[in-house]
C-alpha cells in the first residue's frame, strides 16, 4: 500500500454540491484540504434538473452565500433564467430560483475550486475510512492508496451502492453510466446503521422536435435579482436569458401509465425503498391522485449550447417504450424525440439521528456526514449541510465554538435540527412550511442574520464586511428616519408604508443614507429592507418574542453523561428515543417524535434534583 507523503487537515469524499461547499470553505479558511472524487469531470454536476433555488431552497442558497459559500456565485455566473417566486404573497415566502446551463455550472464550479490555493483535487474512489480508537486517521482508496487526516467529510450523494431501475431492468450505478461507491461496507463495519432510499429523474427531449405553439411561455424576470450578495449588479446577468415553458399531462397520459404498472419497478416490488414524498414520480402522481385530470410539466432548457430540454414533473422509471408513449401523449410533445430516458435510483444513506447538530458523527470523532447520505434530497439542502460540516471542521481545528444555527436563524438551522432530532422516513426536502419562524427567515435579510458568522470563521473578506457594516448602520438610521419623517401633522412615512400606500421620497432626503456600491448593499436594497421591516414590524416582534421564550429551553443544557433509563416516570418510548438521539438541550428534546410534554416535565424535575440545573 502506498502512503501519500503529506497529511491533510481535512479530506472531503465526493465532489457534489455538499462536497464542493465543504472543500471550498475549508480551503478558503486556510486548511490543507483534499477533495477525492470518482470523476474530475463531474464536480458540481447537476444530476437532476438544471436549476438552483425555489421555495425555501432559494433562501438556503442566500444563507450559504453570506456564510462564505460558493453556490450562489456559480449560479449567477451560469444562470439562463431567473425568477422570484411568490411575489404576489408576503416577503416571508419570496424565493429566488434560477435555471442554469448544466454544463457551464459544472465547469465554473470546478474552476472556482481549482483556484483555491489550499485545495488539492484528486480522482480516486474511497473504499475505507481508517479509524483508530474511535478517531479518524485517514482513508484508503480503491487503488490501495492511504491518505492521512484527522477529519473526513463524507458527501457521496446517491453513489453509495447505487442501483438504477428502468422498467424491469436494473444495474449498479451512482448516476447513469457512472460507477457506484462501495464505501457503505466500511461505514457498516464502523457500526453505522445504513438504510435505503430512492429518487428519480425524468426523460430529456430534443427542443427542435417540440411544438411551442401548444405551450405556455414562462419568461425570465425582466429585472432579475442575483443570488449572491457579492455579484456585481452592473455585470448581471452574465448569460443570455432563455424562456421556460409549461404543458400538462392528460387522461390519455394517465391511461398509458395505469395500463403499464405491471412493468413498473415501483409497482412490481423491484424497488423496495421509499422515494421523495414531495417530488413523486409521474407513476405515483397518477396512482395516488386519481381525481386530478392533469399534472403540470415544466420544460426547462439544459443550457445555451444544447437543444436538450428537461421535463420537470414526469420523473419515471417505466420502460423506454412506455416513456415514449407518455411523452407523445402530451400537448406540444406529440413528435418529440427523447434524448435520455428517465430512471429511478436506489442508494444507501445513514439515518441522521447518528449525528450531532454539527454534523459530526456520534460514533467516530472527526467524521462528518453531509448531503444525501443524511437522507435529504436537493442540491441546496446538500450544499447547506456541506458548508456547515466544513465550518465545524474549521471550528474544531482552531478551537472555536461550533456553528449550530437555531431554527429562528436560518433554514439551514431548521434543516439540520429536523435531521438530527427527528430523522427521516423519506428523502427530506425543505419547504417554508417547515420553518415556524419563516417571517424572520426571509430571502432579503440573510445577510443580517448570518454574515457575522461567515466573518467570524474567516470566510468573508474584510472589504465586504466593512461595506456590510456601513449598510447595516445606515439601515437602522433610515428606519428611524422613516418613522419620524412627517408627511402631515399626524402621519409619518412609516404610517404610509404600513398602509401599503405609495411613498415617494425626494433624492435629497436619501443622500445621508447613500451607499454607492455595485453589489447587494446599496441604497435601493436598503430602502426595500427598511420598508419590509416597518410594514411587518408587529408580526416580526411577535415571532421574536416566541423565539425569546424558546431560548429558555434551548439554553437549558442536558449533561452528556445522563442515563435516561434511570429517570423514574419517563415513558419507555421516551427513554429509547432520548438515549438514541441524545439531545443537547431541553428544546431539542422537546422536538423528538415520541417525547411528550409530560416526559419533558419529568426530565426537567430530574435535572433540577440531580444536576441542580
């Protein structure tokens, strides 16, 4: 066996969205980082739809951005269609979304990583994690090469024992035409519980064979908003913007599917794993929602230099001939040529209740999991975990406080708390409805919530931090000015804002708040932010009060050595769940499924009596 001569501060396994964020921030912070991927040509690959963002997901991308991550910047550079969703509703649910050039996204992501001076990227398949005395000490690759380190982040996506299904055929793969990973065996040997999940992808078609006269046009926003706070507005958008289109399934489509369920791996029992509840296959939609006469399909361009279109909404694992019939039954696609068939994939994951909120595993010190290995689905959810795992490696190496985001601070905080506290029954996807404090977690205020953390861990450059500080100070002064500026004897500008009335301010009035920058922190965005904070102040204040009450429970720590089996009055289910998850705080314990309010009362009494807490 060959031992690589250098030891690394950190090794990241996997070059998907979680692995890219982890490798990027750790190398950016000065850690000697090694990224090991099965293919250098698929770093940052968009395995499913060529899009970033969406409801709640867009907020996650903006959170990653102000923590010092890379996803938002690459999205802005490669986006070909931008849309702010839910603008007819309140700002709590406004969510940015972008179609990207799939190939360009991968190329730019690889370029960004290659420019990091502390990062080495190598094409190797890791088959074993080396552990000594329950601590990581390295990894071994398929070619019997040993790389030494004390920290490893596993971000393997769907590659762990991946098995692809098309009709009644199945074959091992991580993605179509790519080999799966055999790392699961090593994880099982270390004592980790390993289970299976399923996801899928739809067919792609040739745009030249589509009848656009039968489709609904979905243009990009006229004045698109960048994802990244650091993108120069004068240069944005970087790419030519393309249209998306909408069509629908119909009764003929549904009959074709129902008539061929005997050839579906999903309905013949060949697929035994659970798929994503909120992104089901077209087979599941038709079977489970028989009252619906049609299902929406988005035709999304794959890029600027290809004619391929992604059929978002008809993920399928039916045989190829049935997929042809399905596509040809849809308005506008009667003569469409399929370029790639859809498929389902089953893969291994490790139930995330085996993790601390830092994403470090409870079994092995220095070993972190991020992305689909934790039972999530989606690029954004994976990237959010990747950056948190990376930051917490930085924190451990430097002896800093770990980053554990609260549910009131970030969608990433909600995501990770749900994973490590409740676990998953099916692939976890983020929605605004999962966040009880979503009015605090808006897309417009990600910087005010999280940029200080990015700066604290050395991931935000000093020049940007100074601009942000000036913006923040002027924003507070602007809000006070609008609250005191009279437009009549008994009415202020703020009163008009609350009443949703048009407010016109003279340019001379705003000179004192002027902030001339070519990035997010400018006078226009400052005024928009001030208006939102003023208009929704009573509701924001109410949620802040709820957060203050919650903090009392979140701040009440539970000793690590507590033995739940010895607590009298605690229900058996609560004993089992608490012993398995080992919550850090009373707040986290209260969110565990199967732990009742009565159990929490018993636990509080026990802590006061035996630990004086």
